[in-house]
């Protein structure tokens, strides 16, 4: 009698596990967090926190690399909100890494606004891209230790971090000498990010993209405008292409994307998706990256345009 009961319980438990699919269901309650130095630059140790599902037997796991915001002058990889987000994503079976990177505008005159010369903004983007690439290389180099599938690395970032991941994500595939071939990032999640030129997005560099943005973002344009809406005569005048423009380019290339627009939303869309739209992030990673579904998606959160300063969009309520 007892043996039969035990067998039934084991079978029920096994069925429950198999009925929940990795990356679409929360599977792991216990997450182990480890910290590593992935690069040393100008005497600075650049570290990452890696979140690993405890008791996971899969050693070919999709990986998400998160890059924090802060105008390239502040922010940390381990704020409570970021730690909660990384823990939750790891609970779905991902390996998750939250990285520090060089804050090249820290204590610099003009910070990252209209008084920061445009060329310095470009150099700041380039330094951040280099750091993201180095973090990815560290993870790929140690893929056996961390149980990582190099062909399933997703980049995610907020504000400055979103600019860093977008500028990194659309680079051509990198050759790491792997048997599986050159590595392209499998997907990118941008929370209020932009890039200087969409020419970098073409057939071989375009990847599935999730783009969160508010139409009234006064720092990073939703469509195409100058960074911080700086005047043409300002040292920091630099045209950037935000989520709406990036989505248009991906549409032309038949590359799957999810444009998530908040009408009247400002730059808070760099921070809120990790909580308010966590389920959407899980869905994007699972359907667009893991399952490689090809259909694009547009979500519009209704609201009203707050000002007449920024571009009006006919799909938003007035």
C-alpha cells in the first residue's frame, strides 16, 4: 500500500515538472548568486553578478545579460530592483548576469546632457559597447562552468544601459572559434534606449528586439530627435533614433520585434518594465528568442500626450 502511494506521488511530481516548460514557467525557487571580475580597465575591476538556478541539470541554458542605467555617471548592478528582476528571471531557468561597466561620465563637466560634446557621447557609447562585449566574452569563455548556450544570449538594459545594449546588439556576428559558429546575440530588450544611426541594422545584424518607450520621453527620443532634445547649437547636439524608428527599420527587414509604447510616458519607462511588464518580458524571451517565432507585435498603453513639445502620434489618445 505504502509503496504504491510513494510511486504515485513520484509520478505526480515528475508529471508536474514536465508539464511546466523551462523559460515559460517559474521552476526554481532557490538561486545561487556569484560575483566575478570579467575585465580590468584603467585599474578598475569590472564585475558581474551571475544568478544560477540551484539544482538545475541543464548545461545549455539561455542567458540574459542586464546593464543598469544612470546616464553613464551613476547606477549600480545590484540595486534591490535589479536583484529582484534577476532572481525572477533565473527562476524561469535562465542564467542571468548583471554587470558593472565604466561610468565614463562620472564627475565630468556636462554629465551626459546638452553640455557634453557629441563626440564624447559617441565615445561613451563605444566604451560601454566594449564592456558589454567583454562581459559576454567572459561568459562564453566560461560557458561550461556556468552552463551557457553561447547562441542564446539576450541583452537587456535600462536608459544608458539600453543605449549600451542596443549599440552592442546590432553588431555583426562575432567569431569566438566555437564549433557552433559565429555568435549573434539572440535578442535584445531595451527600456528607453536609442542608437545614433539605424544603418547598423541590416540583414546580418538585425535580431529580435523588445522596445519599451514612452512617447514623451524628454531625454531619449521615442522616434528620431536630438538626445535630450538639445538645441542645434548646443555642444551635445546628437541625433538619436529611438524605439519607434528602430521598429520601423526592423519591419523593413522582416525581423521580429515587440514595440511596447506608453502614450504620454516619459523617461520612467527606463525603469518600470522590470516590474510592471515582467510577464511581457518573459513572453518575449520565450516566444521570440527561445521558440524563434517570427510575428512582430505592437502594444499601446493608452494615455494622453503630456505636452506639445514632443512629436504627436496618431495612435495615442489626445
